[in-house]
C-alpha cells in the first residue's frame, strides 16, 4: 500500500467537470457514436501556417536552447509594439510565459502571502481560484449577475474588499460568459483598486475576439495595471503554451526571479513561432476567423433561445454562450450528462465556473464548424421534444 501523503491544499482544488464530460464523450466516440463537441474551450482552427513555419524554421536552425527567463528580447519587443502608441508599455515590462496559466502562477506567487485574498467574478474561469490556493491565498468569488453584465464593477469591489485583500482579477472578455467590461467601467475599477491599495490584474486573453464594441487594453487607463494575455485563443496557439505579462518594472524583477526558479523560460520554439503571430499575413487570417466566430455566434444565439434557453447577457467576445437552462432542468450537470448520452451533444455544466447558481447554467462553445453547430441544434431539439 502506498505511503504517499498528499498535500492538504489538494482538497480545495477541484477537477474540471468539463474534462469528465470530455472523457465521457471520447468513450462514446470510441464505440462509434457521433458526438458534437461544444464543451471545448479552444479554437477549432489550426495554428496559422506562417506561425507553424516559423516554429519549424527555429527547430531546423537549432534554436532549441534556453532563452532568458523573461523571454526572447525580440518577442518581448514585438508584444510591446502591438499595443497602441498612446499606452505602449516598453519591452522591459513584458514577460513571456508558458501560457496565461504560467503567467497567473507567476503573478500570484509574487503577490500573495498566506491568507491574502484575491477578488474575482463568479462565474469565472475555475483555475484562477485554484492558482490563489496553490500559493496559500484565498480566492474570494464575488457573485455577479446578468444586471451587472456578469462582471465585477467598482461598487462590488468596494463591498468585498477586506484588510486581507491584495488583488482583483478581472477578465474581459470573460470565460464563460463572453461579456466585456466597458471602458468607463474599467476606468472606475482602476481608480477603485488604486485607491484601496491593491493590484489590478486584467485578463485580456480573448482580446481580438470581439463582436461589436471596440475593446481597448486596460493599459489605456493606467500603467500600473497588470495585463495577462496569451497566444492561445486569438492566435490559435493553444498547444504551443506561450503567453505574456505586462507589469510595472518592480514586479517584473520579482517575476524574473520566480521564472528562473520555476520554469526557467517559456518553450524556445514556441517563442520563435509566436514572433510570426504579429505579421500582416497572419493578421488577415485572424480577421477572417474572427468574422467566422461572429457568424457562429449570430446563428447559435437565436437558435438556443428558440429552444427554451435564456441568454441574459448577449456575449460580445470569446466563443461562448452562457445559457440559463432553469426552465428546462433544475440540475445543469445532470442535464449535460443526459444530453451527451442521449443526443451526442457535449456542453459544459455551470458548476465548472463557481458557486453562483451553477445548477441554472450551461456553457455552449461555438468553437466548431457551422455544420456541426446546426447538427447540434437539431439533436438538441429532438432531445428536448422527447423529454417534454
């Protein structure tokens, strides 16, 4: 019998429920069942070819050694240059990381002492609260409603701020809701967190994937804001594991020491590949993909509503619909499992995203071809008719 003793923190780190759905879906596919995947939170498009080519060239050129802990200087410069000139941070404040997940681990390690609190929206991306726990901090999920656009605001931050609070994490556009924080609201959040003496971290991972309002970086409001971004979503590089932080100089020095000890550096071929992400040819391809995502959203939104789901806030970014299914079920997880087993449609239950009425919500990802989305709606309609 194993004598391994697991750390206590593991009791507070929950698995992805969507991974259970995915595992069930894969098992059904292995038996020959047709499954439409609407649970996966990654673009269905392959990495743009110029980025792949750049990665291949780096390997062929033998560029496989460590880079500096903060990243390739030329990539740090390229990230800096892609920001508007009015709020460009400078390459010295850019850190290249192993994806946005690596970025948040570095930030929380640098900012959190045991017992410190980080405020974040509920519903929200589940790993964020677990990163806080990993470093003996406490994530404070702040329930957000449709009336608040499923986003934190200045008033909510003030209400939940305590003497143990050290940081606020805001995601715009967000996962799972696809909603954004307006420029005016972001300016108020920046002012509030500054006044309270905390650090504001803004997750801009889905920047570029917006459908309507112009979304500007939070750096336009303050150079003290910490930005987390990634090459995964907009640039289609999920498996490459490359992201970045923009932070004040003092924080960069701390992050460098942590990165040297924890990661050494982001993967070298991925960094060389990412250099091509800012090229003109890639920009054209990414705009076509953005328009494709928008067309999918514009199809799926009314189709889901017609089936009895409510979409309380129209998503303006990312590739998700966060749907209220309370008129169809009182248990969104059981509903998701039944839908998968009976109709072959995989979606994500609300309890993956926090404790704010998770039984009322499911997330539909439209990172799938339009033909498959139409098939999913046909199956969903039959499924609901059979349950009526």
